[in-house]
């Protein structure tokens, strides 16, 4: 396995553990997660990543405040349980999940999402 592919697999597996911890679900440590792509991953850095496959990969790696609910056509809670906009919509306040953790046990905070 190429070193870059191994890094991606390890990073995505780590992200799945984080996602489970943030949602209150029990997760199993270890194992292998494989992510197939048609064009490859150009970067795990969201400031320089370019192709569609890398954006899909970010969903497994980084905390998202909200998700889009295709059934209701509205935003749904994810790392943020609730949110509100100020009058005029210039300031948004998000209330995040309590006690969420990264896979290494460190707290997952609003600063991480920011």
C-alpha cells in the first residue's frame, strides 16, 4: 500500500471514531476503513484541496456544524445541536455537543469547528 493511501485510510478511520464520539454512538477501535475515489485525493488540507472527492473526504475528517436533510430540505443538527442568527443575520451562534472528543481523547470544541 502506498504511503499516501495509508495516511488517507488512517485519517478517515480516525474521523469515523470522532464522528461516533460526537454523536453519542459507541465506536469500535481499530479496523480498516477504505474509501474509493475516481479521481484521488489531492490534499487533506481544506485550504488547498480542489477536487470533489477530497470535499467528500472532508465530511469524514472534520466536524461539520450542521448537515443538510434531503427529506425536509432544511439544515439538521450535527456537531451543533442548535443555532440562531442575530437580527440582520450577521452573527450566528452555534451550541455544540457537550463532551465530544477526538479519537485521541482530546475535547472536540467549537474552536475546532471554527
